[in-house]
C-alpha cells in the first residue's frame, strides 16, 4: 500500500511539472508568434497601410480577438484540446496584427528595452505568486474590478485626449497587471496541484487556459509600460 502511494505521489508530481512546463511553453510560443507577426506586418508597407487606413478592418480585428477569448473561456470544457490550441494560436496571430501599429509609433530600441523590462517584471511577479503562502484572491478581485474601471477611463480619454490622464491610466495599468500576474500565477498553481492530478485532455486544457491568462497579463503589462517608457518616433 505504501509503495503504491509513493508511486502515485511521484506520478502526480511528474504530471504537475509537465503541466506547469506546458503553461509557460504555450505562453512563450504565443509571445513569439505575436512578435514575429507584428514585425512582419510592420515591415510591409502594403499590409500596414491597409490596416491603418481601414478602420473597419482594424476594429473588426479587435472585436475578433475579444470574441476568441470569450469563446475559448466559455467553451473550453466542450471543445477538444486540438481545437482550443488552434484558437489560441489564431488569437496570438490576430494580436500580432493589431500590435504591429506599435512599430509605427515607438522606436525599435525602446520596444526592445520595454520588452525586457516587462519580461523581468513579469518573471519576478509570477514567481512571487507561485511561491507565496499568502492568499491573493482578494488582490486578484480588486485588480479585476480595477481593470474594468481602467477600460472605462481609457474609453473616456479617447474623446478627451488628456495626456496627463493617459499617463495616470498607464501607471495604474502597470500596477493592476502586476497584481493580476501574481494572482493568476497562484491560481494556476492551485488548479494544477491536486494530489491525484494526471496529464490528460482536461488538465492540458486547464494548462492552455493558464497560458492564455498569463499571455494576456504579459501583453497588457508590456503595452502600459511601453506607454510610459517608449520613445515615440
């Protein structure tokens, strides 16, 4: 009996390690896809002109991104892991297309610098969320409510064009997504740390959704930091 328990314990630990590795591998893959797509689009005068001059297409891409995330979140338990993976990759491609405009606004050096700052900040924060014994649920809830307020403030400022308000929104955005990164890291750990967990389609889909969540945290943190640190052309 004791031998069986030890075998199950080792198997569970191995499964947890494999699933955690999957989370960060999928997140990294999505970031790489987004980055390469954004750079490719930005280097193509025809493609970037088409996106910039066609507001219907640009807003359509943004709506498609939101729709994909909502569909994945709502249907993740009903669709296959393969379908979920393809949708995740499609989302990272779409995000790369919309983020290509950043290369027209900011210098390449400031984008690169901000990316490394974001990576460092994200890494430290995600590690804190993983190792801390403190329950971050309250912080996560407050940050989620703060993001809703941030979206409303950003929409209002689209009409006001207030540079001071824009900078305040950016600093608040950084703080909120730092908090969400820690919270999401802890939440993913809790979801994948059951004693009897194993690698199957269900747990792989949980890992994929964890990767999507952290990917979104990273992208938003990067954008807000870029608005603060980026040198405009």
